[in-house]
C-alpha cells in the first residue's frame, strides 16, 4: 500500500517548536489549535521545516502544552520509527485529555509535520512519493444557519461565489418553511452533504435522532450524502430503503479500519478526517481498503487555523479530488463573509514539495 512507499523515508529532527493559534469562527466559538514545526537539515544544506497542526478542541489542552512542552523528539528516524516513538510517549504530559480521541489529534499533528519534513529532506512531495497525481480539488463549505435558522449566510456566500456547494447541519428547528427557504436560496442540488450529527455524544454539536427531520431533509435534498445518522428504533426503518442507505456516510465513529469494518453495513461513502486516525499508516490503510471496495471518500475538516487545512486539501488532491470535500479554504470559516473567496475546484500547487499546499 502507499504507506510502504513512505515508511522508510529518512527523517532527521534537530529541533521541535510549537505555536498557539486562535481565531473566531462562523460557528460562533473561538477556535484554538497548536501548530508544530520540526526542523532539520535540508538536501541543499539549508534548514528544512516540516509543519503539522494539533486540532484538539479544548483550549486548556493547548494552553497546558504551551507551558509544559513536548517530550524530546529530536533524533534520527524513519517515518515508521518516528510513528513508533510517538506511540511510546505521552503527548499530554500535563494530564490526560477529556476525550481520548484528542490523543490521535495531537499525534496526527506531529506525524503530518514529520511527513512534511521527511519529504522535504528527500527533495520530493507526497504525490510523487506514492506515485499518484495531484488534481484540482472540488470543495463544499460547511456552515450553520443559526437559531432561529435563516438563510442569510447562504445567500451572502452565494452572492460571492454563485457556484458554491454546501455541507449543512440540520437541526430540529428546520421545519418545512426553513427547508423550503434553503432550496429557494441555493437550490436543492447545491446541498451536497447533510450532517445529522447523530453519532456525537456529550459535545456541543449533538443532535438527537428525529425521524420527522430525517424524512423532511432526505426528501427535500434527494442527491445529498447523509452523514452520521443516529440509528434508533424510530429512525432505522428509514434506512431499509436501499436508495437511502446508499447515500449514508460516516464520520465521527471512524478512527481506523476496524471502525469501518464494524459499521452496521458496508458503506458507500466515508468522510475522511486524518486527525481522527492519528497515524499516517492507519489513514492510508483505511483509504486503500475503501478504494479496493469502491467506497467513495471525501475529506473533512476540523476548523484548522494553520497548515492543517492545506494537508486536508493535499490529501484530497491525491486521493479523492472529485468528491464533495469539506475542505474549503479557511476564509469560509470567518465570522463575516469577505470578498474574493476562492472558488472550487482548488488548483494543486504548481511546484509541490513536502506535505503542504
């Protein structure tokens, strides 16, 4: 698989540093992340730097890391041995995170930085290393409609980018009038993903199972992918229809291949969020499994503030460029809609190097 092509890349780390990033978002919360920089000798004798981003959601975890720092990660490795090193150290030295998946998020931040550095030290890029092409990336933008819901932001975005497509998060307040208004504002075919948030527990974005809401949005947006439904006695009958079942995708439950194999049925779609996997090996193993079974993939984001967004776009460019990738450039997450928003598809870098756009 593709991991075998990069596992033995040499990696020399002389220094590790981090930077705390912070920004207000369109979803009305303050996002904090940490960007890692791994430095080492480049192929031309000049220093090379690999960057990655920890998308852990608790601000306190980023603040604690800024105070404690990471364990010593300098040394000589391969990509595979560096991954093994991360497996053996505690990346939360100030105390365990509230959610175990945050360990994967931090590990991915470091593994992606290591891959970026190793590729730069080898004088190559990800697509070349795995013998694939870099293609233009189709993207959608994810936005909420507020409470009470309105189509104001959708209309403003469409004024800026008339061809823009969307990933939307239905909530019980979406009655018939709201759903009709969305269709009038952007057209039903512009809604590419309906994220039902039914697989989250104990988070600020949990949405309870609601069979009436499910029926309403399934019928109103017949071509949209249905992400993370909650399967309950009330909602399961909706998914007995093969046409509905074939539209279902999964996101929150997926942290590796084992989770894919344990889904209630083999999916037609999956949302790939690299940070959930933690390791490059787990990510690429899962992508290969899905390719072999014709499971369609699209990329998903976590409100990245730094280089992490470019990583998602680059992976989509290599592995699933034509999908409704939820990897819109960061400007789409700003509280106010600005001018000059990038349009889909995103062109790949003209002179790629490392693991970064």
